[in-house]
C-alpha cells in the first residue's frame, strides 16, 4: 500500500507541474490575451493533481507495509500468514512456537550475532574476549547443525566464523579463536 501511495504522490506532483505550465493565453491581432476556458482547464488540472498528491501522502502515512515488514510469517502447517510471535496458528490450530523457533535455530549463522558482543573494553589496556558470548555462539552453532559432531560444525561454519573474527579488533582475534575452539 505504501508503494502505491508513493506512486500516487509522484504522479500527482508531475500532474501539478504540467498543469502549472499550461499556456492559458492566446494570440490575437492585438497581442496575447488570457483565455477563460484554458484558465479553467489549468485550474481543474491543478485541483486533480493536488488531490492525487493528497491521496498519495495519506496512503504513505496510513498505508500498511509489506507482510514481512509487519512481522508476519507463514504457518509451517497451513501456509497462512500469522504473527511471528504466535504460539498457536489461528487458522489451523497447530502449535507453531517450537517449529518456528527450531527453524530459526537451524538457520543460525555466526554472522547473525553482532561482532561487538564478543569483546569488552577493559580499561586502558584495550579489549578482552567476552567468554559468555563466545560460548553462546558455539552453542547456537551446534544447535543449528544437529547430527554433526563439533569438528564438522567447525569446518561447516568456518567462513562465517572467520568473517566475525575479521571484524574484531586485532588484539582480540586470536584470543577469540582460542576461546571458541574450546567448544569444538
């Protein structure tokens, strides 16, 4: 709806600009004079363009965004749109909380966590590794890959782990990797 509102706003503005450029004078033998019919036509076009602009602005303000922006997800059982926080589907009555949570866990990547969670500033000496966040990362990676042993999880997620490592301050990179390897 917001896209349609933006489209209406652009069309309305263009309509008004064109209407303002309509020539309302006609050439006579004694010079140019204003034509009342052309003036009325320009006035009508300005009003129509203004109304389209108004409708576009109202649609932008009050229109709903897309379903993904509104926090809706598909029910894994009946494929109807439901709130992402739903526990039970309002359409089919299925319990969806665990299914959606396990799907999110299965899609977890190391880059889903913000890199600044993995270090803390410790006074004037610089940064140190946040062991709790590193442990959480390891646990989430293992949960996302059930059935794999820890070495396989490490190899499978290496590129994401390396991406996170490269975002860390240089003094924390090696301690981060050492701490993370403890869990694999």
